[in-house]
C-alpha cells in the first residue's frame, strides 16, 4: 500500500492523539480510584472522630431519655443502636456514653431516667432543667434506680421542680463536677445507696437540702461547694460515710445527723458555725435552731478559701441564659414560672487540691439533728424495704 508523505504525517498524528487520549483516560481512572480510596479512608476517619470526640449537640426537649436494662425495648444496647447521642458497649474500657444533650423537662417527669443497670456508663456535658415533681412521682434532672458503675460528670442539673440528681438503690456510682443549683427540692437525694463518690460538685440555693442521704453507707462526699440551701447535708440512718473538705456556707443548718454512726466529718469549711446540740435532749433542738438563725456568727479563726470564686461562678452560671423571676429572700427562692432557659453556662467548679485523709481519724462532731417531725414514719417504709437489716434495727428502736 502506497502512502504519500502527507497521509503518513496525518496517520502518525492520529495515532499519537489516540495514544495520548487513552493515556489520559487511564490516568484519570487511576486518580479517581485513589480519590475514592482516600474518601473512604477519610469517611471512616471522620466517623471514628465523630464517635471519639462527640462534638454534636442534641436538643431532646419533649423526648426525655429512658433506659431500663431489664426491658426488651429500652435496654442500653437497643438505645445505643438506635440513637446517635448514645455510644459504647457498656464495658469498663468502652462504657455507654450519653453527652452533649439539652432537655427541657417542661415540668413533667425526669429528663434522664436510668434503671436496673449494671453496665458501665457515663452521662456528661448535659444541660437538664424543668424536670417535674409530684407527691406520687419523684422526679429529677437525672434519676437513677437500681444502678451501679455509673458516672455523672460536668452536667448542669439546675432549675428543676424536683431534684437535681435522684438515686434509689445505687452502688459504686460517681457524681463529679456537676452544677446542681436552684432546684425546688433537694440538690442530690439518695436512698439505700452505698459506696458512691460525690466529688467537686456545686450544690447551691436548693430549697430543701443540698445533699439528702437516707439508709446509705460508706459514701464519700468530698470537695463540694454546698452553699445557701435550707440545710447543707441531711444524713439519716447512714453509717461510715466520709464527709470531708467541703465548703458548707450560708445554710440554715450545716449538717444534720440522725441515728447515724461511724461517719467521718472533718476538714469542712463553714461560714456559719452551728453549735453542737445536746443529743440527749431533742426537745431543745427547735430553740437551738431558732437561736442559730438569729445569732449566727462568723468564727474569727475560720479560714474559707476561694469562697468568692465559688459564689461568683455560681452567680454567673445561674443568671445566664435569660433566667427571670428569681429572688432570694432569707435564703428562700421564690419562683414565678417555668424557666425559659436555652443556654446554661457550664462553669467548672474551682476547688483546692484534696489532701490525703488519715483512715484512723475519729468521727467528726455532730453538727445538727433532724427533728422527729421531719422524719418519715418507719411504718410507711415497711413495705418498701422489709428485708433490709438496717431498716429492721431502726424500726425496732423506734417502736420501743
């Protein structure tokens, strides 16, 4: 076949063009494949990062969290599978985690309820307010029933109609660095709960008790700010607890004790020192309490470190977010309506380092007693805890 010079050049050009085109196509396919691999890797990395840092925030107002590990439909595994705001598997190394949640309880029920759980879990960085309360249904920002191995960390459990944290039959749970302020009942209220740690919480301006402890042994209550509640701590029929290094300022009574023994109460700081009452003469208690209210004095040698910082951080946390209608008059809170809170500051509590405590320290002094009229009648508890030996012992004493 004879090919002239012009056609030859044209053929070479066409072949060269086709070769270049094929080369570019192959390069494009290879680059696209690499990009797909990189995108898949980045997607997996982002997914892992999402679950590790959990930067998302969820507003679950109208959808309170309910977990019952004895339930087929509301157990931890099912809740973690169905909801992005819950992750983990419930082990020590991979606990279930609920975090960055905002719930307005609308004065109905608890914001978070966890019950019948032995799994390891953490609830942290949540803002929970306007939980409800009634005499037939005790509620709180966080309500724990028959739980163990839980940690509540850096949550804001303030401005609730009920309690900040409510626990029945809880064991080996930790409440650390939570804001528990301006609740209509107790800050932390727990019954029949042993071996719990309550550490570095701000528990201020609650209408009844800062911490209310019933039938609970071997708990550690340390380095908390428990200020301007009606009563700081109320310890009833609870033994061998450690109450140390707390700031207990401006409460009507710093600490109540009733039928409790072996509690270590030491190294706490008080602004108003209540005198040690005559434990053998309960009839004089009301008069002593009235005298305390009228003639409370600041001890001259009493050292109260960082009180201004605690009060300042409390005021900042409480007055933020458009909170209206709150007045303090003689340490009592008057409310006008549901709190329209959209953002509550999570100010981290500021505490001095906790010094080691000697195990051989003797029990501290009794700072107050619970009047008989303030105690629930034991017969009302009989159906609740007939098998509890501590209950039986105290019941027999009361009947005598």
